[in-house]
């Protein structure tokens, strides 16, 4: 427990110092690249963090990342492009597809002992309808 506590405290201190360092990087650009050093540092931390994820968490991260990147592209794409409904539809479709893939990758089939046949669920039949309605 002591080592875990030390590791967590070390991590939080490192993240605080990382934030300070990135502020310094943004205020003192070098080599003519205003944002490059800070962007590289954030990319490195992201890569290091995502390498600790398991399969389901990696897929969830990718879905969220796709959504965030799309929103940023829309924001920085200009007002005209940002209001294009086709762009929003493509973004939503991509997120839905990623989410579906994540769900498929993380769900498990029901155990053979469970009876999940359509007639046993008390809802829709195998054909997808709800059957005759009472009058």
C-alpha cells in the first residue's frame, strides 16, 4: 500500500510539473515553431498513458479521441465548414461506428445456461414485431 501511495503522489506531482513546463514551452518558443514543443510533449504523455490501457479501454479512448478530433476540426475549420451538416453527420457516423466496434469487442455472449430465446424474453418475437395488441 505504501508503494502504491508513493506512486500516485509521484504521478500527481509530475503532472503538476508537466503543466508548468508546458506553460513555459508556450511562452518561450524555440526554433521558430510556436506550438511544436508543447504539442510533442502532450503527444508523448498521451502515448505513454494509452500504452497502459487494455483492449476495451483502448477502443473507448479511440472513440472519444475521434469525437474530440472531429469537433476540433469543425471549430478550427471556419464558420462555413463548421455549419456544414454533412460534416456533422460524418462525425456522428464515425463515432457511432467506433462505439459499436467497442461494444462488440467488450461484450461477451450469454452463458449457455441462460435461456434467452425470443419467446422467453416476454418482449418482441423473433420476427421483430410485438404481436397482436389487446383491444
